[in-house]
């Protein structure tokens, strides 16, 4: 039996219609498996063949149908990673409906039901009230084949039909809702499959939340291309990689930063082959490649893995564009986010801002947003203004230097791009993270989160001064607010994709930052002022 085809790509290669293959056909693959931790049944590691998964999905689809779910109805999921998430999403596809994924802990269920026009919303540990359902009931549905009826067939998705609703992280305001087309998902999966050829023998580990649509791609890929897939939560990623012999791991840079720090604290061999063995052992010994994106990866992290013989490929994309560029075997350049995919076009405006076009766009507007937000992001041409600053090198590799929001304008008119400076400051092993500050000010300062007491005020001052020696005058950091508080999702200082929320961090330490600029004659780049926020009354 052949997969359905959506048409040809730019070079004439047939594009597999992954979504309709899942929706309209029964999966009989008993060779490959989905591995998962049963978070609602004691936490043990379980697995199903893909044929068994598909059978359970059809059971869930029958229950959804009995509750009135029809083609293009919206079914919301507000929950952390679990097998129930996967079962629901695939069952929604079987019915020709639309999955709306929401990050848990960031929205009121009742408000989501109203705002997004959801037929049903599944959440964790909630009382059954009308359209609001506890996701825990899905496990029982999956086992219930009592009706024996076939899932009612639908005519299949048109390429322009909506498959899913995904939301932005809301780091600069309320999250915006974006409807994603079937054609965009099929096209993106096609391009990735050409680059990486996921196949029999592969096991793709997905520890990131399922609410960003791209994390579900690898489950769809397993069902259609024939390989294993493992889902878990990020805190279980390494354990699950070892237990299930993962060959590919999809994670954000912060995850690899933690792995690097842990291995270095144990002592990493200098010889490349020995280092490779240590890294491989940490992940279970079968890694073919690691992938990262969603936030910039530091050069030190990329070098640690790649120099150690375990490829860590960085890619680039937005909710509004899907995957734009990826490093991959045979086309890899450290520091870049890879070559632009054939189904994308890129150009830069006069300010150096990246503009992305797509052969099959995600969409050309937000469906849920504040007035003017769509016009700000989506151009009349259908292209997306990314607000990222970057360039293409002579060989076609794309580099992202930061966002427009990452540019700080000093009172003297100098524009300073913050991320490269922040990365240099983070090079010290006792520094967890940092964010620069200085818009409209005479000089730059920084909020630095330290990981231990090993870095005293004098040591931090020396480190900042050493970094300053490598920078232009306007780029130098003259003062630092030091804190032992880690930037995290729980305290509101990181987005769901582990990106620092600049505005929230600046607001948290507003008192200390404001006080810096009252100093006369002021700190210098050679003797930066150090303020310990943990000693002030406003912070614990």
C-alpha cells in the first residue's frame, strides 16, 4: 500500500500527504513502536506498536464522535506531554477536525473554550463540566473497543484546510492564535525527511511540550515513514533516551547546556574519541544526531557536542513560518542555522530584518490577536516579517544575530545587539544566564544570574572587565545586578521555549537597575559596579 501524495515539490519530488495517510488509512506497522512514560499510571515506561497505537486512536475517535465532534470542529488540549495527548491529537485527525494545543498553566480553561470556539477542551485534573473534559479519561477510551464500529470516514483534508491551532509564546504580550494548513505541515515534513531520512532503526525522542505543533511532526513521521518515536517530559529526557535507545533527540539549547555542564563537572576527556564515548553514553549510546532550535544555541554548546563527535544541528523557524533552515548531514556550518529549505525564500529589508516566504504558508494572518498584530507580522505579499536580524553568507548559510527587540539604543545614538555580548558573559561556568539593559541610557548594564557562590563580586568584576576588553566602547558593560534567582518558566522570567523575557527581567530588577544610573561619576568598563540583588529588601 502506497502513501497518499499531495503533489510535487519545487524539484519535482512527490510530496507525501502525511496527514491524509494518517487520517484515512489504518496503520498495520507492528515492527515500530511509540515509547512513553505512563504519567497517570505509576510512571512506568511503556511502549505500543504503531499498529496498536492506531487501534487505540480509532477507539478514542469513536468516543469523540459520540460527543459530537465533526469535520473542522476544534478540540483543545491543555496538558503536559503524555500518551493521552498523542491519542487525542491523532483521533482528531481521524475525524478531520482541528487540534488546538495550549501550554498548561498559562490560560484559564473557560476563557479558552469561549475565545477559540472549542467543541471540547481536555485538561489535567479538572471536573467534567460540559465541554471541559479531564484528559485522564482518554486512557479508558483507548482501551474501549466495545462498539466495534468503524470510525466514520470523512473525505480527507484539502491542502488548504486547517489542521491545527498553535499559539505564540506570548513573551511580548498575550499569546496570538494561528491556524495551520495541512499543506504547510506536509511540505515541512517532506523537506525534513529529504534532509535526515528518518527510517527503520531510528528512534526520535521528543521531550518538548506537544502544544507547539512541530513537536507532533515526529509522531506523524513515525506512522508514515516507519521508525520508532519516544515522548516524555523534559525532566525525563536522558533517562528515556537511555531506556529506549534513542537515535535522535529534539530539544532546546537549555537542555544541551545542562548536559554539557553536568559532563564537564564530572570531567570530560580531551581526546575526541573518548569524549564521544562519554557523550554517547549519556544519551544511551546510539545517537545519530541531536537537533536544537526555538532559541539561539551558544557557540560553546555547539562546539562541545560537534567537536566531541556527536553532531548537534541547529535550525531556525517561527510559529508563523514553520521550519525555515536547518543544518544537516552534508551541509553544516557551525554558528549558522543551516541552509534555507527549498520550500522557503528569504530576503532582508533595509534594516537587516529577515523576511521569509513559503511555497505553502502556515497562514497569512493570525485568527486570534490584538488589532494590528497580523498586519505587523504578515506582509501583503504573504511573506512574514520575522523581526530577526541576520545575513546569508556566500555559500547560502543563514545566520541569525538576534531580534530587533534585542537591539539596545543608547542615549548617544549607538545601537547595540545584545545576544553576542550576553553569550560572552555566559561563558563563565558560574553564570547561569544574563540579560543586558540600557535603552535610552548612557551605558550598558546587565542582570546576571549566578549558579554558585564561587563567583564573588571581585571575580565577577574581573570577568566582565575581561569581556569588555574584546568589545567596542558602546558595547561594554559598566555595571551588573547579580542574583542567585534562576530565570525560569515558573517565575515568569523565561518563555515556554526557555527564552529570557527581557521586559519581565528588567521589571523584576527595576529598583537596582535604576539605582545604577544615579551613581556619580558612574562605574567604568574596567571597574564595573556590582550590585547584589539578593541583599536588597525587594528580593528574597
